């Protein structure tokens, strides 16, 4: 036994392994077994403490639906498509910047406003800007 230990230490030194780090295979197997048991206990504890379906619905993690699980993805895709269509329709109906200026929603310099309103009545905003000496970039944005 003493001679085997001496040979083992010599082979460790040759491989530059510090003495005492070589352990029997049974030790490593026991360590792996303990790690697996610890992981298993952790997962069991997590499964026991996971929230109920109703709690997940309340927290908006799951959707409340009566559809079959195989159809739920298609139902969600259809719902998103409807929302996108509604949003696009509302965006298409919103007023443009000229209309916002005419209704005094978008504040601009008075001479520019007169030019814009003149264009709406059939005049040319560029002609009004060039002849009126209005600063085109002088928008007054609300704070």
C-alpha cells in the first residue's frame, strides 16, 4: 500500500496534479447522486408551490379561453390580426397636420397659419410664404 501511494504521488507530480485531489470513483458517484437528489427535491418543491391556473389567468400569464388547446394559438393570431386591422383603420381616419392647424390644435406662427388656411381655400402656401416673409420653421410646440 505504501509503495502504491508513493507511485500515485509520483504520477500526480508528473501530471502536475496537487496531492489529495485524486479520489476514488465511488466518491464521485456518491457526489453525483447527492446533486441529483438535491435537484430533484428543488424541482418537487417548485412544482408544489406553483400557482393555480386561475391565478395565472388573473396575472395575465394565461388567457381565459374555452377553445381547445390545439386551437388556442390560431385564436390568439386571429385576435391580434383583428386588433391590427382596427388600429390601422383608426390611424387612417386621424386628421392630418393641416387640419390640426386649422382647428387650432397644432400651434404655429400666425402668418404661417394664414398661409395654411389660404391654401385650404385654394391658395398656394408657398406663394404666401415667399411673399409674406414667414419663417417656415417657427413652430411653437406646447411645453
